[in-house]
C-alpha cells in the first residue's frame, strides 16, 4: 500500500439490508403500538363493566334480601353476579392480549436496538467463569474481545431468551473455530434467514416461556432422576384404596344405620389422608413445581417446541432438530409434553379459585396429589431420558434463530470460507470491519494474518485504531466459528482457537504488578499454542495488544523477542500491536514481521489550535508518526 490514504477502504456505506430491516421493525413496532392503544381502551371499558356489575350485584342482593318488598332485586342481583363473572373472564382475555402485545413490542425493540447499536436497551447475560471453563470458552478471550456484557458481540448476535438457547449461542461464539461444525451451522443459518415471520413467532414464544416459572435445567434433572413413589409404593396403594374404604364405610353405616361405624370408617379415612397430606405435601409439591411449574408453562414449551415443524428438511442439522422436537411419533418433545399436559391439568386444581374446594375434597377423600404424582412418574418413566435431548435441540434451534436474523439483516456480510489447516495456514480478510460499530462509524480494511513463522505487526500512535483492528479480527473469527455472517466482504481461515492478551489488569489485592499480570497472561497464550502444536486439525491465533508495556524499553525488546520466538516455534499465527517504534526495530521482529500502521492527521483550526483526526485506514510499513507529546500539549500539559 502507498503511504497516502487509499480511497476504497473508507467508512462503510449504510447496508441496504440493514436499513430495510430497520424500516420493517419500526413499522411493526408502530403497528403494535396502535394495537396496544386500542386494547387499552377495551381494557378500561371492561374494567368499568366489572366495577358496575360488582356494585349492581352487591346492591341488588343486599336490598333484595333485606327488604321483602324488593324481592325482584334478588334476581337482578344474581344476574349481576353472572355478568360480573363473565366480565372477569373476558377482561382477563383482554389483559392476556395486552401482555402478548407487550412481549411482541419488546421483541421488536430488541431487534431494532441491535441494529442501532443501542446497547443500553438490550438485555444483559453473562455466563459464570465456571461454566466457561467447563465449555471451552476462555474467560480471558471473552473479556478481551467484548464477547459478553454491555456493547458486546453476544448482545448483537443473541435473540435468545431461554437458558438452553443462551448457553448454546455462547458456546458457539466463544468456543473453538472448527471448520466442519461452523460450516454446517452456516448452512442451517442460510436456510433459516428467509423465514422472517416464523422467526419472530419463535422469539415471542421463547420470550413467553422464559417469562414463566419453568426452569428447563431443573425439569431435565427431575425427568432423568429417580421417582418419589418407587420407595413409597404403599402411598399409591392407599391412595387407590382410601376412596373404596370410605365408600364402604358410608354404605355400611347407612345400611346398618350405625352412626359410629360411619364416623369411624369415614372419619378415619379422612383423618389418615389429612395426616399423609401434612407429612408429604412439601416434597410432592416441590416435585410439581419442578415438573409442571404451571399449566401455562407446559403449554408454552409445547408451542415453542412445535415451531420446529416449520423448519426446512435440509440441511441435516435442521432435520435432526425437527425429528427430535416434532416428527418422532412416539418420543418427540411435542408428543411427550402433550401427554404431560393432562397431569398439569390435574395438578392445576389446587391453583384454581373456583375448583379449589373440589381439590380439598378430592385430597381428603382420595389423596388427589398422589394420583397426580403417579401420572407424572408414569410419564417420567416413559419420556424422562429424552428430556435432555429435547432441550439441547431447543438450544440449537434458538441459536440458529438468533444468527439467522443477523444473516437476514446483513446480506452483504460474507459467509466465511474455511481452509484445511494442513495447507498454508492464514487468516485473510477483504474489507473487514468491527461488527459492533455502526455502518457510519465502521472503517473497512484488508487484513492478512499468517502464515506460520510470521507475525502481523500493527504499529501506530495512540487512539489510531490498533486495538480496534485486533478486536475486529477476533470478533469476526468468533462470528465465523458460530456459522454467522462475518463483517467483511470475504474471510478465509483455517480451524483456530483464539488466545489473547489485550485487556490486562494488575491486582493490588493479590500483589500482582501490571508486568507480572502481563507475563502470566502471555504464559497462558504460549502454553495454549504449545498444547496445539502436535495437532494437525487446528492452530492458535494469538492477538497481543501493546505487549509487555509494563517494563523498560530495552528489557521489553528482549522479552517480546523471546515470547514471539516461543509462539513462532509452535506454528501459531497472530498479530501484535505497539506504539513503541524501538520495538519495531528489533532484528527478530524485522525478520518475521509484516508491518502495517495507522496514523493521525494534525491540522490547525481557524483559531490556530491543533486538531487531531484519525482515518483508521491501515497502511503498509511502520508508522512514521507519533502523537504522545502532541496530545500532552493539546490537553494543556505541554511545556510552559
């Protein structure tokens, strides 16, 4: 590249697909707002109708029963009671509709806020470090590259609401970039990108399921675990016998006209059932709270699993999800949860205001909870072992649904091309940008990292864009790993594992200096590269920002040369950034480095003050400019 700024890789032009998506989401949000306003008016009318029916019914019944001359008011009063019950039922449906509109508006706002990069309007989710360690997601890399948190890649990519979906997407983005799995995901994402209505319906159902009380992890644990009644079979036996004993006692007491017999047998059964309820109520209802949560939760997940019927039969990954969730006539998630709904209906009696008295009677007479639990455990024995597979498939489906939106919204973003790691191992990007920036802010550059035995040396003054370039490479590799579109015109890469040292912190509490903290992080990077040295299927891609700046220049040069020597010996590829021009003169670096740089432009305004601007365009060679002292002067700390 020449030293002058080239014209092509300038600020990205607004993506037509992204603009069209914004208009579509805005129009849908406006329509939902009109529906909400209309529904609120209906809600207010039914609220007034409820109040009117309540007071009319109460007043008529009171005066009708108090005054015998106004007995006709009693009939009007009971009609008012009936009208009140009808109004409650209809009003609840209106409120349910309002709640659905609220969820739909939250989905549209989330879709729109992602494209506008309005991070404060997006939900936050961050996995624990223990989960990341167990699932091959590096906490250091996630922190360095802004994978999670406010303004993160996860906020951009995720439309997931349920735990399985959130965890699956996090694992895809933060795990190893493997060509075979990533290419299979990309194929599925491309197939789902045109299904806009189906995706938005799925987002709404997933949001509803996540807003409920059901916890998939606890449900899966219960479904695959032991049963409560296996070691208490006598409870099941007594639950079946108790209504027979009670009925026999009533018949004997009536036939023999023996009140003591009636009281002993009938009252004894009820007393025993009450005592058993007190002793076993807690554990059994804990099982209900895990297995059923609420009838609406079972119905919600049934509907959510049922959306898989709209999936295409190609590629194989989508067909497998469809088979697991809806197509298997005996063991699919939808078939099993529909069977579970009958147990949920039985258990819902104790939560029903109108039917609660019936539940109390059934519990006292026949230990109703035991019959519900027996139905649950029969379902558990038949389907419990499949529950983990259902929710794993749901997690993959929700991750696909999230990334398909990104593919639909950014049709100009490329699908990564994967190379065999045994070939010339290199990451090559054409017109690559930082995916977390808006189209107006983003500057595109051609980038090449590798082959082994070389290092991309990114030089430049403060604030010129060095760190942004490193993060752009890392974030696009993460997108490629998940099968998502990458923010580039083209990206070629082999199977990789990322290793970074960008955002290093010292620790006073642990007595670790900044330099020592850097050394520890670099040791992790080198050990990671050594661990993969013998593998032929993938390499380490390292990204090191302002390496070893916590020590003096002379020792820094020696230390950097040694670290790079270790990394080059392992066959890893990578890039380092620095504003230390002496470091760029090191003989080892000169022999292996491909130097590029960013620069600033300083001009004087009309009042004679210096202004500094950056074009963020990457050029060949070591930077010819520095700006530390000029920045010192610009903030008023120069020489007097």
